[in-house]
C-alpha cells in the first residue's frame, strides 16, 4: 500500500506536499476517483520527478496499490492489470516510457474502461527548476480550464480566419478550422477518461492545409532527440500554401529537424494549431520534454504530415512519420476580428 521514497536533498517536503495536493485535486475533480474504486500506480524510481510523483501518489492514495515496474515480473504486472474493473484508476509514472512487449498499456487500459493518468519521459526533466515547474503544472485550475477550454473551442469552431502576430510577422489562416479538441480534464463527452499529464490545451488545424500562409517566429522546437531546443534568438519560418518553405535566423539543430522530415516526406507540412492553457509554463519557464511543454500558455504548431486526430485527403490519420511541435513567440492571436490571446495570456 503506502510507500516511503528516499528523496534527493533538493526534494523538500514542501515540493512533495505540493505534488500530493495537486494530484489529490486531479483525482477528485478530473477522475472523480474515490475509495469505492481500485487505484494502481505503476512506477519507477529512476529520476527525480518519478521519485517525487511516486511519493506524492502514495500520499494521495493511501489505499492504492503500487508496483515498481523494474522490480516486478511482467506476468504479475499483466495479471494485476487484468484484475482491474471499469472505472478503476491507473497512474503510470515513467522516467522513460514503459513497454510490455506488444502490450500497449494505456490503450489496453482504455479498452477496459479504466481511467489513466500517464506521466512519461520524466527523466528528461532532471533540474530543480524543471521539477518545480512540472509539479506546479499539475495544478488543476478547474474553473479556468473549463471556461477557457470550452470558450476557445466554441470560438474556433465558428471562426473563418485567424492571424498570429509574432514580432512583426503574421501567420494567416483562412477558410475555417477542423472541429477543435480539448484536453482540459473534462472527459464528459469523451470515450476514454485520461491521457498524458500535465494537461491544458485546445487544438485544431486548417480545414484546408494549403490555405495557411505567412511568417511566424518560433522560440522552441522538438529536436532530433525529441527534447526541447531553445535557439539563441527566435527562428522565423516562412509558410506558403501550408508548407514550411524557408527559414530566417535558423540554427543547425532546427535545419536538422527539417532535413529529417523532408528526407521521409519530401515537404514540411504545417498542421496542428495548438492553444496551450497551462499557466505554470511560459516562454521563460520551460521544461525539456516537449510533450509536457506543448501545454505552455501560448501557441504551438506541428511540422510534418502526421496527425492522429485529423485525416485529410491523401493523408490518413498517422499516415505521415513526423509530428514535431514548435512553440510560437506569440504577441497576439485573433479569431476573425476578436483578440483571444494578448501579452502571454488568454483574454476571453
């Protein structure tokens, strides 16, 4: 049941208490979990964050079951999962990403109707600052997320145009957007309950990808090692008919990403428009894992033909190989004639 993890020196009781409070709120307000259902935490102790989160879950789930992934036989893990019932809760606390041969843990749990909070790639965020940022990003601001998430989703779904202003550059969307999806901890209209944490995002893309044109400045991108790369100054990308066709003030690392995409896909499509809501992360307060940092309060795009949600003519879901997130140095975002983002905050 309960655990007592030996923590590193900088991992203070206050930090663990903060993580425990945030996860307690998530369990109650997001997953509607109580002691009438089973809670299982599968964890490792291979990184500072995995140790903090494991201890925090232990404090938040005094009746929970805990399995050390690297010290437990695969068959026992599988049999424990098999014994779970629909409505039970599982947390995956992973310094990298757990693999059980062909068994895809989160997908198989969803098939059983189990609620899932996945915390992957924690080992990419080892520094004191990143650990603190990640813990703060777990805070569930229910009123804020529900208001911003649903309001922006509704506005995106009726908008016919948008303009991203960035350092004097404009990226112009015309012709409307795909139905927006939300990741705000509200699963009332969704088949599956859960996903990767921290949360806080609304995302969409152009109805017609070739309708996107203009320039924008990016302050971070996922590099060839899938870690956040912060260039010394913003990189300008030039978009014509939905393709990234040129760069200004680029770096070797960013050009390597573009070369990697073009080697497989010939061109670099610009697809997802992500509206990040998580106020614990900003332009200056970042973490090294892009899957976490893309929730930053601001905008991001995806480069490459791959998208798991939206299918386009000639592009099946996940048919491309690459989906590389890039963070925009956003001044303002307008949907039709309404400013919805201004000065690093949402204003709707």
